C-alpha cells in the first residue's frame, strides 16, 4: 500500500470522527464534508506531485476571529480573540534539497528556493514572501528547514477579516516543524516569527494578534505589553444560545495597506509626543491634558484614534470580566460600544473620501435585524472588511436572510471556536 492509500485509510477510520469534530464542530453535514475535502486534497497531491513512497502529512491551521480589541495589538494593547473552525489545510511531503513547491487551489503553483532566505522586494505582497520569511524566522531560532511539496486548500477567505495570511504563516511553520524537527515550537514564538514574515517580507505592518490567535487556538485574552501574556478563557457562546456570524458586505482588504498602516502610524505619532514608542506607555489623562498641542503637531484624527485605543483597551478588560461572571448583557454592551468606537473614533469603516460604505451599512442593518438582542462590531482591519455579530440561535436564519438581501448570497459565515492551533491531523504512517 503506497503513502496515498495509507493516508486515505487514516482519514476514513472510525477514530477520525473525533478529530474532525474537534476541529470543525458538530454541524449537520460537517463530517461528510471534511472527509470529502481531505480526500480530494490527498488526490490533488498525488496528481500533482506523485510522491507515492514519501510519508504524507495533513496539516491544518485555523483562521481567527477578533472579539475585542480593534486595532490595539500594534500599540501593545489588549485583545480578546479566538481561533475558528475555518482553516488552511495542506497535504504535504518532504523532499530532498531546499525547494518548496506549493499548489494552492485556484492559484498558480508557487516555487521558492530556500538556499536564499533574504527578503525580496519583488516578492512583497506574495505568498512566496511568507514562505521565505517563515523559513528564515525558524532558522534564526535554531530550527531546521528544507524542501517540501504541498497541495493546499483554504476555507479562510482572503480579505475576510478572518486572517488568511496568519493562518497560512502558522501552517507553513507547522509544516517545517513536522517535516524537519519532530517537535513543535511554543505558540508565542511561532506567532512572532509569522509576524516577522508578514512585516519584513510580505510588507504589511500587522500587529501580533492575528498570528497569536491562530497559533494558540481557543478563546484567548492577550496582553501585548512586554512579552505577550496569553490567558485562555473557557466560554461557549453556542451553549448560551448565541452563534458567531461574520458578515462580508463586499470589498476586500487587498490594496488597503496604506489605510491600515496610517492607524498604527498615527497612534504611534501621539505616543512619540510623550517620548513613548506605543500608546500603551501613555496614560489617558496625558492625552486630555495635551490635546491641543497634539492636534497642532499631528492631526485631530490622530487624537481620535488614540482616544479609541484607550477606550478599547478598557473594553477588552470589561469583556473578559463579563464572561468570567457569565454576564452576557454586559459583554454585549461592550461589543456594541466597540463597533461605535471603530466608526466614530478609529474611523476604519470606509477609506477616506470613499462613497462606498458597505461596512457602515452592515453595522446599521445588524442593529436593526437584532432588535436589541446580541451585538455587532467591526471585525479585524475594517475599511472594506467584515463585521462580527452575536446572533441568538432562533434568529440566525432571519439574520442571514436579511443580510443576504442587502449584500448577496454567501455574505454570512457562521463560526465555531476551535480549541486547537496548527496541528498535524493525520499522517500516512498511522496504524
């Protein structure tokens, strides 16, 4: 029996059900869908690479949802985030040499020569940059890297605010860990090297939240002051009668890097007024006492964004405390306040001067459809992104229908929290 047949057998054995349910939840039809999805990916690897005798690995890395802390991480603030049951999935085999070949569904084949791990200006904004950057980050931390063949498919939609790039980065890291090291690095180190790849190689000045949530798994409260402090939280929204629904009203995060970068830059401009690198080193009263001078040196928008940072940071603490007390009304109040603050202070609902305001419409429509129940907020980077909605179970169908009338079929994704970070789900070597 060759490697492909052995891997397919592992996917279809009875014990696989527990693994699938843990990663993807128990929704009707999910198990059959995932078995088919995994099996097709194995067949794709066989058709493309023909590595019949090489050990094969199925590696999964989750997307993430941001529950609290909109644009706070890059200024060393606090966030509340969770890994979700949408993932980037690879069927992968180790090869001789230092060449990486990745065939991602719907994209041209990617070939990266890792004999050169320096950043390339011409690769910025591409997946090749992420592979090269992750490899360099691992090597610099004493890990081994080398060539591999991978067939990849992703349910983490690009530009969805669910962190497709972070899922991709931590998946690449996990592949190198599995193929060349026989061990896993800690979640924080994996997240940091993934951020390094995105900042220095891909060219996007992201904070660390996305990578941290994808790398850690579960529902986590992260404090980015100093060395990131991660506190897992145990809270099941579904058991309390609520579903997490992400709405994509149209548009993409693509080509908005300058808009995102301006938020971080303006917050740090305000921090620099006080001799600090980030706003976490500044007290809110200092901003109030020096507001006029800061406006003259920078802008009123920079001050508004700083105000958002301080208030949002406190809201994350309120959200965590509310969940610990099982006080959903207080939690939802903080979520709604976050959405309003992103709109009025942070101003990441739509790019400056744009007449397209789909994200603003999605927030307003959500408030109408929820009828005072649940909550809604801006999700992730904003601008042309998504909203996160906490919807009562008995209102989900009506909510999705209302959103689809405005933004078209498929604009809503119902999520579950995934407890696991990146992992090797199956191998062809299993008995």
